[in-house]
C-alpha cells in the first residue's frame, strides 16, 4: 500500500517537494512462520527506511520522511511496517541500524555503515553481477565498488554540497512549484536540451534558475538544465573511481528518470533494472547483515519493547 503525502489545508502553502511516503508488504508470506525475522533501519538526512527480512528474503518495507531527531524517525519507519503486519519489536531477532543516524536507532543491536549496507542491498536486488553502485542520497553521493558477494572493495563520496542529491532536487521542486515526482518526466518536455546550470551549489543554482526563468526559459527547460547539472556532478565522481559493468543506482534520485537517463548518456552505460524500490537498498542491506549475524551468533534480545 502507499501512504500519500497529506493534502494541504485551505490557506496553507503546497509543499511541492514532499514525496509520498509508502509501505509495502509481501502478502504471499507470513512473518509468523519465519524462523528468523530481522530488521534494517536506515535513518538518512531526508528519508528513513525500515526493511523486514524473513528467513533471508525481503518481506516488507516502509519509507518515511526523516523528522527532527533520529530515534523518532527510526521508530516511525518501523511503525509503518508494524501497522500493516501486527509485528512488534519483540518478534524481531536482530536489528541493524545504518545511515547517518545509525548510532541513534534506539532498538538496534548493531550499527553498520551505509556504504556496506547499500552494497549488500544492491547485490540482493541486482544479483551477483553488480560491481559499481551509485548511491544518491539526501545530502551526499557515494560511488561504490563491490565483489560478487556485495562486499565493498572501494568507494568515494561527496558530502560537501547538496547539489546532485535528493535535497537539491527538493529545492528545485519547491522553486518551480512542481511536484517532485513530476520533475524527471517534465525535464524531457523541452524543444532543445539546455546546457547544465553552471553552479554546483544548491544556493547558487537556485539563484541561477531564477535568472533563467526571467531570461525566458520555461520551467521544464530549467528543470532539464538542473537535471543535467546533477548528472554531470555525479558522473565526475564516478569517473574518479571508474565504472564497471554491472552498474546499479540506489537512493531516492534513482526514481528520477531526468537524472538517471542523463547519467546513462554521459557514461555510455545503462543502469541495471530492479523491481524493488531502489530507495530501500541501505535498510535492506542492514536487514540482510542482521540475518547473517543471527545465523552466526543466534538471536539478540529486543532493546525496546
């Protein structure tokens, strides 16, 4: 099921940047019959995900907006699944926290870096041929190399600027007053592909976008110019580490075709497709790590009832 973003009340300013929160459950499975039930909680700067894995297989996930503090955001993400399944933390054998707020997940038994978790999650979603992973998160981008088992062999990251990240796209969405889910598609509705905006800073890119609008650019053309800038910035990171066959994109921006298709064009390589929401890769990897830990050392006691 999907939990859509709330419609603003009369007189309230629409929040165009606000993406729809969602919960998914595999109705063909029953978590109560699983021998091992584990969770991965990915608390990011913009969104938080909870993934439940039953006997090593994806069972359910939720993706929620990160709030003002990590503990509450982690609990809110779990409640998304609990509300649909009846699951409680007492039913879970092991919990791994990941993301920038991983050390503040009050009911986790272990914290594992998002780099390792995204690689493990991408390996599950794309198979053992995945070798290069691009994680486009809320406030940073990571280029990751992994082996056939999803183990990280090398990585680079950019966390100095929000350009090329989910937060940067939210800013443009609000500026253009266009729902964020529509940006990617509208970026192709132009008479001619524009050059990328020149700035790599969200603040200056915003000013440049306003100047382009005043100079006669349509909103779609401005969006296209910003998508191109995001793609170029990300590709420069990837080129520093090198892109191998088996290219996989994780994170919220992976849902934006305006950025993804431009990345593919610049690289001359197509990203691997997946039927699983790419935004849950980190939490999925965490839940899979938790499953492995249960197999090695047995279940852990819940830290929060």
